[in-house]
C-alpha cells in the first residue's frame, strides 16, 4: 500500500510541477540495459540515461549486444545469473511466455497509457523504437537501385555489392518470402522452407554479404564497401546523415514490436521500473531520441514535437506490416535451426 501511495504521489508531482519523481530520491545503485549499441545507444544515453541519472542518482549502464538483446536475456535466465535489469526487446512475447518479465504496477501502467498512443503499453512492455527493415541504396555507386525485395534479389538486373543484416533471422526469411511474391502482410505463418529456397538463389554470390549487426552494415555503406543494404530503417537514417543522396525504400518492409521490458528477477527492479516510467512520462526526451535516430517513440505528443518530414519518415508513416510475435514464439526453434543450416550450407 505504501508503495502504491508513493507512486500515486509521483504522478501527482509530475502533473502539477513537472518535477522529478518523489520516490526516485530513495532509489540507488545502477541498472544494466541490454540494447543495440551504435547511434541507438548514443541517443539512449543522451536523452534517457543521463537525465534519468541526474534526477534520480541511479547510474544507467548500456550493454550493447551484437545481434539480440532478447537472446542475451534468455541466456542469462537459463544460466541463472541475471545481471540485466532492462531489455530493449525485439520480441517481448518470447520473454513473457517463459515467465521472465515483471508486470508494470497498476499505477505505472495507468500513467504510461495516459501518456502514450493506443497500443503502445502492454502489461509488461512500453513499445519504443519499433524497427522497420528497409532497403537502402547509394546512387553514387549504384547505377540502378533496387526498390523492393524482388529487385534486391535480382542480381543481374540490379547489380552491385549488397549486404543483408541477419541478426534477426525471421526478418530475413520474411524478406525472402516477399521477394518470392508473397504480400508483405500475408507472410505469416512463415513458410520457412520456401524462404530458404529463395535465399539459396543469392547465397555465395560475390556481391552478397551477410552481416550480423546493423552497425556492420552501416559501416560498410559509409565506407562504400557495399552500395545496397537490407537493414533497420534507423540505421539507414544514420547513414543518410553522411551519404546525403542515400535512397531508402519501404516497399515490402515489415516492423518489429520492439520495446522496453523489465526482467522479473532484475537485480535492481525498482530502479529499472522507474527508468521505464521516466521515459514514458517525458515526451520531450522521447522526441529527442526520435530526432536523433528516426525510431518511433510512444508519446501522444510526438507528432507535435517533430518536424513533419521526420514524422512521415517513421514506420508509423508507412504501410508497414507488423510481425506475428505469438507465431514466432511457438516456432522460433525451427526458425533458428533452419536458418543456421542455411548459413552453414546444410539441409
């Protein structure tokens, strides 16, 4: 009861004075956030971590993962040695289905729902930085840019070195299915064998490179090692700050349901929940994050705080099909197994 009254007092203080959380002064220590690294984490530190620490005294350590923050959290849970508090999860449903996530306290959830667009708040997740995977092309070195998945796979018709980020295998399988003629909003349940068969048509070609992380693809585009890439839209946006003429194509794109979750057995769960709540209640901080890397944030005020051109460049401004996380949870072992067999050359 005392905790509930304290948190209600926090909400009242924020609404009346915009002051720091009353209970945050009692928080201490540090939290570890499993995240993506690169420009993504630079923006997190600047707009979330540093001001949160300034208000609460809680240090925020960002732990960059090479491919999957969710995967790292699962490994820690399996080992019984959890050091992560917050996860920038690309599939919260997978963690929740295993009983690994903390539900938000009722008053926290009510506050987040009041501040956020409909659908952005789940009992255990604040949706943030949903990622659309798009095609980027540098016309300075590519004479004919592929504008959709089918053209991306047409190496003769659209020649040039290209990279495919494979850290999230299901996005690659989805990409291959759309390239093979399946409408982007009809790809689930994924026909894994059909997708792998399509991927086999470009595997081993000198002009096709598989990269584990978005940061690798970003560097390759920036260094002009490749002129075409299939990568997260936010990474493409970062490259566009250097390569001004970079073309970004949304045809066939799909979007993940990324968001912030707190692990049930987090070492500093109280501070972790306060961190997520702080983000959800600070529209200006969310807008700064979105301006920096063009990943959407959940605030109802976001549209009014952004330049219209940037708002229109977010996945929410395009006809982007969402992933089916429930299907992925049930079928992830098969997805991972068959994709790894594809990479290794097995059957």
